[in-house]
């Protein structure tokens, strides 16, 4: 299962954002008040918006997304 499918199953909506010349991007997943963003601007990073915890299923989706992006 892809990360996008895993997040969708958890109720997250997907949004792809491009910055500058389309070489920098962010993948944003949001659900209710939670937002998890994977961005490749200067450095690879994950940004969470006021998320104090993630479930095991969310963590597995995060790891899968990182694998698909080639970060791990």
C-alpha cells in the first residue's frame, strides 16, 4: 500500500505544493486539526502542525512516505 493510500484510509486529505521553480515541493496531509507536511526545501524535513502524538498507523504511513521519497 502506498503512503497516500495509507493516509487516505486514516481520513487524511492530500495536497501537493510546489515552490520556486517546481524543484522544491511539499506533500501535505491533513485530517481535522492535524497536519503532517513532508517538505524538500533546502533540507528534507517533516513538519507537523500542533501534533503532540501520532498513532502507530500514522507512524507507519509517515515511514512509508519517507521511503517513497527516498529519504530512508
